C-alpha cells in the first residue's frame, strides 16, 4: 500500500471502456463511503509541458512512423509522467486522497513496446515512479474496442488499429509476470458495463475499507 491515500490505476487498450468505469467507480466510492472526502481523478498523458508534442505525434495526420518516433514518444511520456507525479499524484496521496489515474507507466510499457521498444527498457525508464496499490487491466478484444470507438464517433489516432492494439493487449497481459512486486488484476472487459463495474468493485472494496477504517 502507498503510505498514505490509495493509488489506483486503470489500464487497457483504446476503447476498452476504462474511462466509463473510472467515473462509475468514483460515484460508487462517494455514495458508499461518507468518510472518503477526496478523490483525485487524473489521467495520462497529463497536462504538462510535453502534452502538446505528445498529441501532435499521436494524431492521425502525423501517423507516419517517423513522426510517431518510438524513442521520442518514450521520452515524452516519461517526462510528462515526472511532472504529473510531482505536481498531482504525490501531493494528493500525501493528503490521504484516493487517486484514480486513467493510464500510467504501464501504457508506456505496453504501447511503446508494441511500437518496437524492448519491454525491459521501457520498464527501466519507468523504474522510479510510485507504485500503485492496484493496477486494473481492462482486457477486451481489439475488435470489441474498435467497434465501441466507431459507435461513439471518436476520432481515431495513430494507435487505434486492430493489429497494433492486439500487440498492446498481449503486452499488458505479460505485465504481472514481468513486475511481480506490483499488484495487478485483469478484468474481463468484453462484458456489459454493469458486470464490469461489479468486477471492479469486488477488487477495490477491500482497499477502500482499509483506507477508511
Ligand atoms: P488516451 O488519452 O487514452 O486517448 P484518447 O485521447 O483517445 O482518450 O491516450 C492517448 C494515446 O496515447 C492512447 O492511444 C495510448 C497512448 N499512450 C502511449 O502510447 N503511451 C503512454 O505512456 C500513454 C500514457 C498513452
């Protein structure tokens, strides 16, 4: 456990439904635990000095491999994370908040490795960041995810192609074995929104109970 607060991370390929689940979890925590007075909902890429360049590189019109540059993206996501941890995550945990982060270092490890960066190198580059109390990996097939994104009319970026997402998904599934000291739980995200929410609560409830007791 983090010494103070509770640090929860949501991970998964684009369109896996994690953003919907983040807001359902926030509602559930507030309505169930009157003692929790601060939930910090945050995400990566965050709002930092590096956000603009990250989004430019990810946008569809810059999707040629040179523009997407895996080495530069690796560097940018780590720099963005340093600012995010210093300005938001660590200060919030120190105030005993529940911090829920939509993507974190596991996105860099899964996505930039899918671009061709060795996984061990991506892991090393992210070695110094605080370790979450729980990392939920939303595991859904790329077909389901792409269909969800099409339905929502979401503009696709360079990474939202089925073959690429399959590689990212495979990398996510390798993470628990590669990082045995960190706490993961894989959620079946091909289910209905309500069933996924129930699965999330089952994992998170004991952690919140420990925080408020
Ligand atoms: P996200 O904010 O989830 O996408 P959207 O803007 O569509 O809601 O993240 C943008 C993309 O960046 C997504 O495809 C995942 C990718 N990404 C990485 O490749 N590495 C990282 O470290 C992070 C945080 C995101």
